C-alpha cells in the first residue's frame, strides 16, 4: 500500500492481495466493443480516498481486476454488498466504514467505468470486475464512487499515467 497527501486529501493505492475481495453475483454487467488485447498481464489495484469538504470527510475505496483476453469485447461486472467493518480505513470517527459497495452506488460505478474508458486511447479486450470496495455511512456518495470508478478504470486498463495524476484529475484535487 502506498499513501500520499494531495492537498488536504489523503489517498492510498492498494495492490493485489492487500484487501479482501468481494464475492457473489454481479449487481450490474455491461459489454463494450474493444480493440485487440494490448495488455497481456492481469492488473489489479484499489484506490482509497478521504477528502475533507467542510465539516464532512468524503470517503470511498474502490478496486478492480482486469483479465485480458482476445474476445474483442470488454466485459464489465460490478460486485456489491455490505460486509464487515473496515478498521484500516483512512476515514476516522465518527465515520463507520464497511467493506463492500452499497447497492445505491452501483449505477454510479458503472457510469464512472464508462467515463474512464472514454479517457483511454483504446479499450482492451477482457474482463473488468470491481471486486474491492468500502464505503462510509456519512461521507460516501454516488458522485465520489463515480469519480473513483473512472480513476480506477483508467489505471487498470491503461496505466500509462501516474496514479496520483489520474486521481487529481478525476476527483478534482490540487
């Protein structure tokens, strides 16, 4: 895990295996046309943010795994559900952070993934699954999860820019 400060915000980049994976049936699926696979490696990461905004700290964590293949399409799956408390979260009390993605954020994650694919030069073929997430009872929002999804998509499918730059751009941070 790598932790940085971006202005008053704090962010973490989690790598494969550092967080528990969500399981179960996808809450949403999409298919997009894709270019021949330019990526040959499985890519898996998660981004966590805590952004002070007035008296509230916006909080979210979202991760995805991309497995390339030669199907000529990108299969997108969003897993959701609530799990156990996430005690290692960037957000502190009074926030109560739970592992999982609340169903109310699923559409925002899909919209963010679609926005993220528009920001990369060529969509690679394969499977993209949002398989790690955490949300807070107070500071999480649909907008934040849309922005996180766009950032994670850019990093997992393209990865040509530093993660902090993608985060700054998608979350409008200094």
